[in-house]
C-alpha cells in the first residue's frame, strides 16, 4: 500500500494544498483501482490527486489521501481543486460537489439530482434519457472495447428456415459450469408458450462432450454444429449445440437474444464478442467483468437477478421485436462512439 499525500492530522492545520492546481478525483478505493487506466491517462495530461472516500487500501499510481470526517467545505478549501472529478455518487461525494458545483464534473452520472451538483457526463444517449439530461461522452473508464463484428452470412443463412417458420433464436453463449441446466430449464419454460430454437455454446471445449451427453435427458431434438458446416438448420431443431470457437463467435450475429455466459453462475465472460454483435443482451447477476459493468452503466442491456427473472426477461424480450431493435440500436451507437470516449473526456477535464 502506497503512502498518502498527507497524514490525517494535517487536515486540521492551515497550509497550502498538498498538490497545487490539481484535478482531484473522488472515489472509493475499489472504483479508483478499476479506473486505473483512465487515471494514468489523466495524470499524463495534468497534476492529479485522488481523494478516497472509504478506508479500503489503494495501491495504484496516483497520489492519494483519505477524506476526513470533517466538513466538506474545509476539505475543498484545503485542496483548492482545479476541478473535482467524481467517479461515484455517494453522500460524501455529493457533499464535496455541493461546495463547488462550478468545478465538479461527474463521470457516468446516473441520477437527475447530480445536475445541480456540477457538470454531468453520461456514457450513452440511453443514460441521458434516463436521467433527463447530461452530456453524452461515452465511458472513459473502459480501456478498450471491441470493434463491431462482421456477420458470417453463411452461418446466419442456415437459420432462414427457422425464421420463416416464425420461430426465434435464443443464444446462451460461452456458458460456464452450472449454467447449462439454467439454459435448458429456461428454454423448456419458454417453449411451453412460444416457438423457438436455443443455441447453446459452452465456453470450455473440455466440457463439450459431457454437457452434450448430460443434455440428452431433456429429450430435445439437438443438432450438433459440427454436422452443419454446409447446410441450414433443420426446421424442427430445438437445440443447436455449438462446439468450436469460430462458430460460437459467429453465432452472436445470428441470435434474436443473447444471454451472456459467465453472468448466470459466475466465471469468465465472452461479453466482448457479444457486445461486438450489437444484438440484444441479457446479463445475469454476476457482473464483475469491467466491460459488463460498462454495458450496464450505459443502459444498453437488460438484466436478470435469478432463474425466475431469466425466464421472465427472455419471454418479455422475445415477444417484443421493437424492444429488441431498440437495444440493438443502442448497443451499436455506443460501440461506434466509444473508441473516442476517453480522449473526449480528458479534453473536457483538462481544457
């Protein structure tokens, strides 16, 4: 753990700012650690200090200090910030911003109330509409995003007969251990009231054969992807089982709805590939992946918190083509704007 810029007792002494003419970023230690790439880029442009509003350890590269339990106005008076850059919306960060809203800038603002507490930057037009204001800049906290994918026409064309029959394609992509039973359980409930096909792609090749053999107990007509390299999906297929990485990635562009694997039971996700397809996404309760968090901040995916919510959200989305189209369009717009987001925000902060 690195040493703070200023010991706690020095807050009570008169004196100059511990970092002259600095941009002071205000966040918890966890948020600051997650935003380290952004902080390093900001530090390359201007003096930057970090005000931690919790007691968790911080081992990053930005000079830091902890916000004391004294009045926010005294903190701001001592720091003399060029700007306050607020990464999180908490009572303590709001108190700081309220002392100098003309110098406060909120990153990824998520509340309408912040608009009287400084300049609010939001990740997407969806978030702007949700809070009734803010300036759309993209999300500067993400170090990289995938480029939009180019659909593999040959693969998607294999589902023409499925679509001609008025059926949907639900894709459980890059699933981790314990997620396949959830996929089958959800699909069986959905199929009881609707007509569709489930594509299933376990992420780990070592699990492919075991998952396939275990799925036989569901008595669903299953077509293994290896047999379909040159032919369309038979119209009566209920499950399309995908067993190689290129087909798994190509399948994202062919789905009506993608459930992001690794978010239902935890584990690594393939959210970058799912996002690159700019298709409707459904994310489960495990949301630790930084890119998953960015997608949620931008409001370009739907969420579910449990198995019951998974079924309900799938049913709602698969029944509403207009909603799916809006989600796909929002994801596509965010993807196109995102590569310049960090430089755009850095210009605002240092200009």
